[in-house]
């Protein structure tokens, strides 16, 4: 019987890609890890460094600096290559340069008959996930963007701090563009099953509805603050990508907020945007359509328009 080995190829071993590789190694996700970067020394150095940690890892793994040929037998190709935001730059400002980078990368992957799942993290992620789907011709459910996975985790963290509660017991989504137009879905936010609104009402002396929007602003603007301080954000997104990878490889049917292809969902067609979705070994199994309030619905449509306009500016045949 052939041994089944899960192979993940990471393209772009900068701050995000190398943190992701480190996260995979530490959490024992995937059996084979292939690193590719334009900067071959960076990828080679990362491989050497990661291999030196194997003796301390939870499971054995084979790690090497690879080439696009290695995509042939890959289960997942994760793209974290491309330009990062400079201080003051928005994610959308990166669309032109990173879509040019993606054309080359996706073509190179597909030249080697890749037949797995793409995960995209490079910004603007919703736009580049769409571009990856178009350039690759892979079925839409097998192209997944990291979308608002990180923003959702940031929101859960901020709410857990505010309510002094374990983040794993706080449930709330950020949906829409992974960027300035994203929105919180307060109507479905809950603490252990109790809606955030009711929870606040029950503890009026301690909490206030007026604090919710400033909490969201901290989430929305988090990347700007981190980039100002240290030039890049990478640990949080790397852990989100590991979570997504595990959900796929272990066929978990887990609900995560990722950039998924909308085909009539939330009133949108032919666009990738951050929504809650069920992820399995086959990719996106199902998109969960939340009943949004009128105000949330309006904000979501405006956010989708931002993504659509950017896609149209770089991909005119859209
Ligand atoms: P970085 O500059 O540290 O790394 C980028 C890497 O890509 C570099 O090592 C570079 O050599 C490589 N690269 C560039 N062109 C390439 C090509 N054609 N083929 C192979 N490799 C190539 O940047 P970073 O901080 O790791 O950020 C990477 C991307 O991830 C950025 O677009 C950033 O905005 C994005 N990001 C996304 C999220 C999210 O939530 N989705 C969070 C943080 C960062």
C-alpha cells in the first residue's frame, strides 16, 4: 500500500511564509514541506533553520527548498509571495504589482499539473484569490483566500479582553474585504451562546454598546499599527493559515471566515470575499449565509463593491 504523505508547498518565504512554515512544524501539520522563493538563499536558509528544529517537533517532517516541479504532487500550494504594505499604504495599493507577481507564480504552478488546493494570503487577498482562480482554472472551491480569518481572530481577541473571557468562547465574525471596508457582524456575535447585546444588557454597570464600534476600529486598523511598529504582521496570519491547512488536510469540516467564491451568496456573484465557510479536504464545502441586519447588509454590499472595483481595474475582462 502506498504511504499517504501530505505535501504543502509555500511560495514566498518572507515574514508571513516563514512564520507559517514554523507554525506547521510546531503544530505537526503536513508531512512534507517545500519552500520556494525568488530569493533562493532565503528559502534555503529557512529550510536549514527549520530542519534544525525537527528533533523538537511533534512529528517527523521532510522539509526542502524546492522548485515548481514539486507542485505536481502537492496537496496544498500556499502563496505568500509579493510586496507587503509600506507604512501608510493600503492593501489595495498592492493590487497592480502583486497581480503581476501572481500571473507568473500561478502559471508556473499549473505548468506542473497541480491538482490540489490553493491558499492565498498575499494582499489584497480577496482580489488575488480571484486572480488565482482565473489564472489557474482550478475549480472555485479549491481556491481559498485567507480572507478575514485573521480579522475574525483579532475581533475575538479584542472582545475577550473587553469581556475578560477566553477568546475561544467568544464568537464573532468579520466579513467582507480583508481591508478597510470590512465589517463586524454584531448581530451574530455571542459569548457562549448569549448574544453580545444581551450580555451587555445583563451587565449594564460594566459594559456599554458604545464600546463595540471602537473595538472594531482596533481590529480594522491593527495591521497599520503593527506595521508602523515592526514593519510587518506575520504571526497571527501564519497561525490562521496553519488552522486552515489543518482543516483541509484533516478533513475537519471546520467553519472559518475565508475568502470564498460567491455565486449568488449574500447577493453577490463572481467575486471572492470573506464569509464564514465550511472547509474540508475538498476545499470550500459550503458557504454559511448569515441573516444580516439591514445596516450590515449595506456595509457588506459596499465592501464587495470595493473588491469588485479593484478586480476590474487589474483584470479588465472581469
Ligand atoms: P515579505 O516581503 O517579507 O516576503 C515576501 C516574499 O515574497 C519575499 O521573500 C520575496 O522574495 C518573495 N517573492 C516576491 N516575488 C516572488 C516570486 N515571483 N516568486 C517567489 N517569491 C517571491 O512580505 P510578507 O510580510 O511576508 O508579506 C507577504 C504578503 O502577505 C504581503 O502581500 C502582505 O500584505 C500579506 N499579508 C497578508 C495577511 C493576511 O491577513 N492575508 C497578513 C499579513 C501579510
